[in-house]
C-alpha cells in the first residue's frame, strides 16, 4: 500500500486528474485550481517530506513516480491524467518513462525534460548542505525566482502565501527533493516515445525565469502539441493564474476521456 498522502476532492470514478505540486510547496498549492474543476475527479498527492506524506531518506524521483502509479491503482483507476508543475512535472515525466501505460493524458507546467547542468545541480546540493548546517529558512531566497514580475508587483496575497510557504518548507522534504532533482536524467526521449495520440498540454508563464521558452518548445515538440504561454505569470502558474490553468486542465481531461 502506498505511503503517500492522497487527497481526493470527491469519490473517484472514471479517469482521475492527478495533480503533482512544485518544490518546495505541497499539494495545497492546487487549492484555487481544484476549486475551479467542478465535475472533474481531482486527486492531489504530497511528495515525500511535504504536506502529509512522510519523509524519505533515499533520494529518487523514480520510486515516487511508481508510488504515484500505485496510488492511482488503489483509487480503482487503471489510468490517470497526470499534471505536474515544476518538480511535479519531473515526477510526471518519470511516470512517462517508468509506467507509460498509466497515462491517459499528460500536462507539463513550468518544467523541463532536460537534466540539470552542473551549476544548477551544485546549487541544489548547496541547499541540502544549508539544511544540514541548520540554517534557518533555507528556501526563503527563492521567492523572486518562483513568481513573475506582475505577481510580485500586483498580487500581494500570492506573494505573502508563497513567502510563508518558503519559510515553513520542511528540511527533510527539501533534502529529499533537491537530491532527487539533482540526479534526475534527461527524459525528452521518454516523452517522444509516448503514443502520438496521447492528449498532452505544455504550459509556461511568460515571465518565468526558471523554465525557458526553449525548454517548453522541446517538450511540446516531443509530445506533438503546442505551448500554452500564460501572460503576466511566472513559474508558479497554479497560484498566479489558477483560472487559466484550471481551464487548460479541464480541456485536457475532456480530451483524454472523450
């Protein structure tokens, strides 16, 4: 049985829409999106060490991905539409490689298929070291990287929510996630190997400084789809423009279950 914290908005019938959250937040980041998905069987899952899922000592997105598949099966579904934002996208792509048959549809938001270059990998491991040194609020400095300029200027409620989440980010979750993301491989070939007819969505914020247009284009090309670019939003699309994200996910779920 899966040890993951699985949050279902309603009894799951048919094909669920499974939402995987960004680093270093938890599944609560999807609140405003889920509220707008009336009639869609939404399931949210906390990553190890975040939300209500217990931490893990052994790093690796692949084991988590297989646990996500197991959780879907425990809900009584053979397949799911999987939507991942940032780290959640890395996990969704691990599912695409490890258990492609579990996918009824795939949404990749604010993420990329490529592995980290060495400077990014080193920065991840430096945060691990900061946690292990006992430094306070090691994720607090991420705020301006995660939110777009418009949000930072005009959406103080979102800024405050993310600031509080970063300050409260759990050390064990930070360590597991950063080590796991630092060792992830390139998964572009795994996306290209998916069935051509698989419904897919690739989206990025126009003000995202972490995931480039080239990152999004590469995934979209592999999946045979177009990029949805969300204006006036940065990396955390689900918080910065939940209405647009919910509409795109509802359309993907409709296409996957038609």
